[in-house]
């Protein structure tokens, strides 16, 4: 189901709780919501639709959106400065530090633990969404 986007910075600044298999509907709602906003959005975290769970969806570079439960960056390299915007935050893009390459520990859509390295724009999207899970606003 397509959900309303949350714009409250106090709510968005809260850390999210670990997700489990009972949160699969939230992941589906995230997919439905990002699909409805695909012209302006390449990633979303569950708190953006009002759910404080560690779930993200992101454009994987292959024209599809991918789900991650409980993502955690375990390695990063190639720091750089950039600017990002966010559907949940009003105003112009803001400066932020990102990494060109990240290794992420996460659970996939079947809740199997995985490790995967991401680079470039996909890595940047994932970093932004993990920040959401940690209550970090750009």
C-alpha cells in the first residue's frame, strides 16, 4: 500500500529498531511507496513512511528496487563530499560526506544474512538510507 511520507524531523531523528519477519508488510509498503515516487526518489527507509524499523529499499542500478533488512555498513573506503536531497526534508540539497565503496551486512527479502560490496551511486543511496535508520538527517 502506498503510504504518506513523513516530514517531521523529530520523528525522523529517532533510531530504528531491528526488523524481523513480521515486518514484511512494511517492506512491501516501502516498495509500493517508492514505486509511486520513482521519478523523484531512488531510496527510502521505513521511517519515511512512519515505521521505526531497520528496513530500506533502493534502486539497485538494474532498473529494480531491492529490499534490505537490518543493513549495517561494515567497511567503507574512498571518502568524498557531495550534496543530497531527501523527499522527507524540505529545502535545497545539503552537503554530506559519503564513501565510494561500502561493504554491507544485511538480511535479504528471505531474511538470509548476506554481505555485499556496493560502489558509486548505489553505495551513496544505501548510505543515505542507513543514515535514516540511524536517525541521521542530512
